[in-house]
């Protein structure tokens, strides 16, 4: 059977139709070519037949007549010129054979029986003439020869006429046949052209027209005309293409409808969101015209056309945007803040928020701040005045009790009075320290603490602080160690405040370390300058309690507070003083392990200020340090002066004026 690609379904496709059309055109072309070849062959045969018979018969008949005439002339010449007998006889013999041969060809090439009979008669007459010529001796025979010569010439003339008639008839026949071939060729060509045009029209109807329709439909779909009518015609590829285009058109139309619906829904949602916003919102296009705005922003800028769609942004907006904070006050007294953000299309989103409540709150906060600052100033003034009022009589109490304890002007009658005076002295000193710490906290909060800095050696300050607390550590049965590093840089510090920092750290370490414990004071180099470290093996505290320990008036452990006393101002003041020196305080602690306090101070490039050298070794003999009260009006250096009186001895005469002046 036929292969699969030659099935009926194949010829319903574009490929099959094109193949069929070209096959038909090729067959027509081949048929026309074969007919043309046949016409040429027949014309050639006609030419050959015309030349082979009529023309050759005419030619040889004329040639026979010419040779016969030449034969007669040769015979007459032989009779007139006997001297040329040999040449004439040869000539006569040749002409005789030539006439006989010519007549034989004429008989053979005669086209019609009449011509052939005439050619045979002429040949017989010539044979008779030859016989008479050979026998002509008498005058009667010559007369018969002449008569026979006339009959030969007549037969040759008749043969020529008949062959000429045959040639004319063959010519007419050839022309008629050629004309018929020409007409048939023209007719066949026209028929082939008509069939080719018909095939082309069929192809155009089946291919070109659907392709043009598909191209037109595709162009209209590309231009957005999704209502284009597409009619699939046929089951070939073009029909399938048109059907697919129709499906594609419907899909695109569905997608566009869904997209339009989604955009319309998004626009409605955007409009609802903008309208429901608590701030005035407006969408501004790249040309500065309003695209969308809610009613709230139109309330901020009342007017018939303000923030209407398509209108330009009011000029007041530019004034608000030009303000650094974007704030502006409306005519009705309300305050709004205008902000904007650019959009991807080159426009912007304008937001106007009502900040009248914030302005009122800001004014209230400003008023409250002013009141708080006034109260803080009043508190500071109160603390300052109270400190002065308390410290003045307290200094007298401390001084007189100290004189009684030390029996400066003579022995006390009852020893119990001396013990009472000693209790009054210690209580007064403690109260003076509390008042001083409270005053320092007040100064720190008000920012009125001023440092009297100079270039000093950090190890000297540490040794001085250790010397002061050494007796307290010895009485508490605590080992106090000092570790001083090498090649220590100098620091810029207020010696009084920095000594107070170290005293606070050492006092806390000794106070919260049980008997038999150890406290170490270290000074070493640090990448950021100098490290002053106090480490103890005391009770310690939880790491989460360290921030609370740095707050004023906070005691981490109430039981320890009751057992050891204190106001909770030591560490907060230490932190404040360290930060005033540009350093930092770091605490590390763990329960029942101990606490490590590290003070890191920046190094200086100056030269230490001259002053008395502090001893590297700490005296073993007990020394009682009587710290003088610190009046508010005194300078820091004056506050650091101490009056040292060995126990059991009266003050020397040189120290008496100072004591009297102090009292």
C-alpha cells in the first residue's frame, strides 16, 4: 500500500497541497514538453520526407534532363570533330551512365505512382534512344533516333512537371501540418497556463488567504483589538493556526479582563486604604498634578479645587516641604507635619499628619521639663545649703569630740566620757562622709563637678589609697597585697577624686571580704592606657546585680547593708568620677567567689607634677588617719589635706594651730 506520508490526511495538510500542486504543474510541464518534442520530431520527419522524395526526384529529373542534353551535345561534337573522338567517347559514356543513374534515382524517389510511372517511361525511352543510337547507320535510322530523342525529352519534361507537382503538394502538406502543430502548441501552452493559474488560485484560496487573515488578526491582536473575528477554516496547519490564534485571543482577552478587574480592585482598595488613613494622603504624578487624595488632606487645605484629581498641588505644600521638620500651622490653628517619598514613576506620595496633639504634648513636656529643672535646681540649692548648714556645726562636733578623745587640753575625769566622745567622733565622721557623697551625687546630676587635673603617676595614687586603708584591712584580718607594674605611663587626673575612687573600691573590698580573705591592688599597663584593679575574695554578687549596684542608694544585699552599713553611693560616685576622667569602670563578680573592679584610664604624654614622693613600703606601726571634713566652698586640694595624729599622743605644737583653725 501507499506509505503513511501519502495518505489522504497528508493531502489535507499544507505540505500535501503544495506537493500536489507542484506535482500537477510538473506533469503539465512535462506533457507540454513531450508534445513540443513530438512536434519537432514530426517537423523533422516532414522535412526529411520532403527532401528525400519530391525534392530529390525533382533534382534528379532535372539532372537527368541536363545530362541528356549534354549527351546530345557530346554526340554532335563527336560528329563535327572526329579528332576528339577519344575524349568525346569517354564523355558520352559518362553522361550515358549519369542519365541512367539519374533516372533510376528519380524512379526510386518519386512521391506518387504517377511520378514513378513517368520516371520509368522516361527510363524506357532513354533505353530505346540508346539502342537506336547504337544502331543508327542509315538516314532512316537517324530520323527514328531524332524522334526518339524528342520522346525522351518529352518524357523528361513530364517527369519534371510531375515531380514539381509532388513537391508543391508536399510543401502545402508540410505547411498545413506545421500550422496545426503551432496551433496545438499554443493551445497546449494556454491550457497549461490556465491549469497553472487554477492551481495557483486554489493554493491562494487554501494558503495565501488564510495566511493573510492570520497576519491581519495577529496585527489587530497585537494592537490590543481583542474582539477580532477569527474563523478557522480547514483541518490543515493554517486551520490549526487560526484555531490556536482564536484560543490565544480568548486567553489574552480573559487575562486582560482579569488584569483590569484586579487593577480596578487594587485601585478601589488603594482608594479605600487612602481614604481610611488617619493622615492626609495624596498621590502626586510626575507633572505635579494630583492623581488621588483622601478627604482628610482636603480638609487640611479647604478650597473648591484643592487636591482635586487633575489639579496641581497647592502652593502651601511647597512651604511646608521647605521647612526642615516639614511642620506648618494651618489657618485654623492646627499643626500638621508634611512628609513625602518618591514613587517609581517619578511622582511622590504626600502625607500630611495632624500633630496638634503632639504639639500640645510637647508644650506640656517642655513645661514639665522646665518645672523639673527648676525643682532639680531647687533640690541642688537645698542640698547645698543643707550641706553647708549641716557641715558647719558637724565640723565643730567632730573637732571637739576629737579633742576630748585625744585629751588635747588634759585628761577626762571619767574614762566612760572618753568612750562616748569617741562614739560621737566616729558617728560625726560617718555623717560627714554621707553628706559629702550626697553633695557629690547632686553635683554630678547637675553637671557642676569640676576636676583639678594634673599629670600624676597612677602607682602613687594607688599606694596612697592602700596606705589609708591598710590599718582597716589589718584590723579585719585581711591580707592586702599591692602589685605595681613596670614602665607605667602617667595620667591626667584629679588626685583627690581619683584617690576617692580607689578608696571606695578598696573600702568595699575590705568591707565585704570575710576574715582571712585577701584583697589585692594592682597597677599595670593597658592597651588603652593604665589599668587600676582591685580584686577581693569576698561574698561577691550575681552578674545580673551589677547594673543595680551602680545605681545610687541601691544595696544589692539588704542583710549585708544592715551588717556593714552604707548608703549605696560608693560605686555610683566611682563610676561618675572615672567617666569624668575619660575612663571606664568594669565590674566582674560571682557569688561566694569575689569581685574584680577595673578602672581603665587614658595615658597622658605630660611629665608628672612635682610633689612629695610616696613610700613604696607601707608602715607597720598603726596609724590613725583623721580625715578632715570637706566644706563646700573649699578647693579640691584643700579637701585632700589630712591631720595625722598617732594614737595615745597629743598633737605637736606645730599641728595645734591647724587644728584650732579647722575647729
